[in-house]
């Protein structure tokens, strides 16, 4: 026989002897229903779905032998606890989340750190107080649901499944609001990984996710069937404007506030302005002699150059003539001010938003019995987009609306301007619809 055979035979004999010594040292199960067995590697093990999994050590290697730990019973109890933690995921073939740490950053630490950064962003002008308020609400939701002491490293997929049910309120929350809540919460949680408070990103699982585009469309269609479109007919707008002018069938004395609201409504339809756009509009943005407004959109900073109707110009002149005195230098150039000299839309020190435009518009709709669910001042922007599209020049409509170009839209990246005639075609189409008795 060759030396190689004898060498291989010796190795086999040595391995067999080692296994015999290990086998002799294996502890028995502490009780019959104990789910693990003592593996020859010195660990407690169990087979799940045909695969061996380990849950802690019963022994340590010393030379060629495995020597039991000093307290085998305690090691078995620890293995049972680890088995119980993992078995749910193992049986389903799912990844097992990391074991919760004994200490580390918790929900309270995350909330304080995250809001501290966002508060600094507000002071520097990078974030609006309204956005900060949304982030604060998301952080407070996490705090209320998990508690201050919940370790970030211990949050599992099962926790996020329960959080989804908590946010959804038994299916009573509309999908848009639910999606916003989930998005803001994920922004807060992403900060934990970005700032190295946790070693890996959170796993949210298959449930805790934003509603799909299909779900949003279906919810919107259901709302339209029950409450109608977020849209007002031309006749309804004319009825509303006549009431504010004091010439409608419903008697009303014209006041500085009604004059301002009438101008705001015309701007909303003529230019697609939202409440914040109107509240922050300054006289420097207007060229009333030529009938134009050059005003980047507050939300996206996208440039807008929009022709003004003669009716809008006339109403703006009247609103400026009766504008109250500004309360401070910050409001000096604002086109519209409340009776107290403040912006119609403003944020309090606590981050709450006061929307005087939306409230005034809603009150008038209610008085004239035009109020419907989700029919707000912002529906005027829907009108601009919808009716303006009848001119068949979507690029010009986007320019008026101040839409930010989508990622990868190279045509928008190269476009340096647009002819005034194309912009006039958009606003004239809307004007003809509104004052010419048009329908849609």
C-alpha cells in the first residue's frame, strides 16, 4: 500500500475518533418537547424546511474535543428563545431580521436628531415651515406608535405591517392621505440610516408601501362618481364672481376683502395660481400696463410668464387701490393683504398654516350652495390645466402652469423660452370659455 493510502487512512481514523469524543460530550435535551438538538459542532440546532439552523452554543472547542459550557441548561434556554424569535420567518422562508440590540439609538433619539436638522433647514430657508410641520407629524406618529424607548435596530417587518394598519384606520383613510403619511414616515426613517444611527436600511416588507398609481386612480374615480369632479363650470364661476362684485342675484355689498377675493379667483383661473402663489405675489411681478405677470412658482421655482386678461388687470388695480396697510416691511410689496396687514397664507411660529384664501373661498361656496367635498380654491388650477388644454399646445400650458419638467425630459432642458403668442393662445382659450359661455 502506498504512503498516500496510509496518510489518508490515518486522517479518517483521527476524524472518526474526534467525532466519537464530540458525540460522547453532547448534552441531552433538557425536556422532551425542546425544539433543538445538540449538534456535533457544539451548537444547538433544528431542521426547518429541510435545512439545519443554529441557535446558540452548548459547547466550545478545546483541542480535538468539544467541551460543554459551564451552564448547559442556561444555554438551552437562550437557544429556545432565539428559536422562538426566528421560527416564524424560517417556516415561511423569509429573511430573519437581526436580533434586537440591548442598547442603541431609539425612536426618541431619531425624532430629536431628525427634527433638529429640519428645523435648521427652515431657519436657513431650505425648507418651509409647512414641510417641517409634516415631518414633525410623521416623527410624532412613530413616537406615539412605538414609544420613545423602541430601539431602531429592533424594528421588524411585522412592526411595519402593524404600523400600516394603524395608519390606515381600518381602511377609512383615503389613499392619497395614506400615501403621504407613509412617504413622510419613510423620510424620517431614512435619516436613521443616512446618519449612521443604524447599520442597514429598514426592511419595510410587502405591506408598508405607497398606494400604487392604479389604487390612486380607482379612488379618484370613486370620488368623482360620488361627489363630482374637482372642477367648476363656467356658469358657476360667473355666478361666484358676480356675487363678489355685488351684481349677482344674491345681494352683497362690495368690500375690500371681496374685491381681493375676486381678483384672487381670476388669477387662479387665468394663471393657474394656488393659494401660496397668490399670497406671495408681489407688485414687482406684475406689469399691469402691458398685462403680464412674471412669477416663478413658489413650490418648484420654475419660471412662469403669463398673459393677464383685461378683467384680471382691472380687478388687480381695484384690489391694490383698497389694499390695507402692511403690518411690517416683509409685507410691503404683497399684492394682497388681510384687514390686519398680513399675508393671506402664512405660517405660525409653531409651523401651522393659516390659509385665509382657502377659508374665504370655501365660505363663499358654502353660502352660494356650490360646496362639494374636495372642491377648494385649488380646483381653479385644475380648470386652467383642463380648459387651457383645448388650445392643443401642452408645452404652452405647462409653461403657464409652472410644471417642473420630468426627469430625462431633454426637450425641457434645452428649451430657453416660448413665444408670447403661444401663451396668449392658452389664456385666451380659458377666457373665451369663462366669459363666452363655453362648456366642457
